[in-house]
C-alpha cells in the first residue's frame, strides 16, 4: 500500500517534470534567407551573442499584465551581447520553436516595434508595438477547432511572416508570441524578441490606434484571453491586441 502511494507520488512528480519541459519558445530564425541562433535559456548570458533578447525560462507567462510580457524574462532591458539581423523591408522572417511545439490550441501573433535608435539599449516595455501577422481560429468551433498554433506545429513548428515592405528603414524589434489557451481561464503567453536593422523600405507607419504597449495590450477580460474553450459554444475567436498592419 505504502509502495503504491509513493509510486503514485513519484509518477505524479515525473508527469510534472515532463509538463514543465513541454514548453519553450523561439530557438532560431531565418531572416531574409540567413540563419540566426536565438538566446539559449537556462544558460548564463555571459558569452552568448544573439540577435534575440535574453529569456530565461521555457515556462509560459500566465498573467496578461506581467511586467515581462514584452520580451519574456529579463528580455525587457539590455540583455546579453546583442546583435541585430540586417534585412530588407518586405523580406520573410521564419521563426523556429522547439520542435515539435507541444501545444496546438490558440493564436499565433507577430509584432514589430521601432526602437527609435539602437535596439540594444531599448526598454521593450516602453516601445509602441504593432501587429504584422496573426492566425487565430482557422476552422471549427472554439471548443474543438483548428488553430493557428496547430498550423504552426504542422509546418515544422515554424512560422513565416513578411516584414511590411512599406516600413521605413531603421532599427526594429520583431516579437513572436504564442498564446496557448488549452487550460481553462489560464492563458499561457510565450513571447520572444529579436533585433532587426531594416534596410530599403517605404514611408508608411501604422496609425496610433494600432500601437500597443506590453504589458498594456491585453487583459484577462479580453474574450480571447480569459477563456474556457471547453464550455464555450462560440464559433468565433477574438485574437487579442490590435488589428494587423501590413502597410497597405
Ligand atoms: C525544421 O525546423 C528545424 C529547426 O527546428 C530546421 O533546422 C529545419 O531546417 C526545418 N526543416 C524544414 C524542412 O524547414
Ligand atoms: C464572438 O463574437 C461575439 C460578437 O462579436 C463576441 O461578443 C465574443 O466575445 C466572441 N467570442 C470569442 C470567444 O471571442
Ligand atoms: Cu507549454
């Protein structure tokens, strides 16, 4: 009896461990045809050199107003030796998550922000972010539908976005965010940010109603954030944050 009880406890502990390790984030990129490594979480920033802001844990952020929502744990202010990827406006950016990404329920969102100078010294919590790409509920009802995140898993746990060709040249962040909503009323946010130096480009910028702060853009009361998909009869899903700006 005692053996059974402690075995159950051990099994529960092991399940907990695999649950914790079954998270993650963007580990690498292909930007305009060039491969870039991300930051390596759980390792010291000393000696790391990446275009990606530091992030220290595979665990999700579970509070939509968390101070780390912009670029994940320790990503908001100057992190490790920062590089930037130089790329032309209009280019494709592919982000690669740990493969296979373990969640399939919820939206994929991609944001950018102008750093107003060198991104290495930017505080990402104070930047004005705009959305360049998103995919929410693709088909079916909220309770059992196909989601952008499932599509991401089906395409090699990667997501391809296009940097708006109309964006002016300059220094920008690109912020990939997954919002997993498989747990009732407990959103899981997975944001990672990378630094870009944009060349070429146009002279169009998103209007102020499309600009948001992180934290600030989301609330638990958003229909797509504090949601119990299993008790929902909805066939629509409202992706949180502003509308997408494509520059057109
Ligand atoms: C799949 O993703 C891995 C990174 O997770 C990458 O190295 C590989 O090139 C990708 N394969 C394809 C066919 O895109
Ligand atoms: C579905 O649309 C209705 C009407 O616009 C809205 O009130 C509701 O919050 C939406 N449901 C979800 C889950 O986003
Ligand atoms: Cu997870």
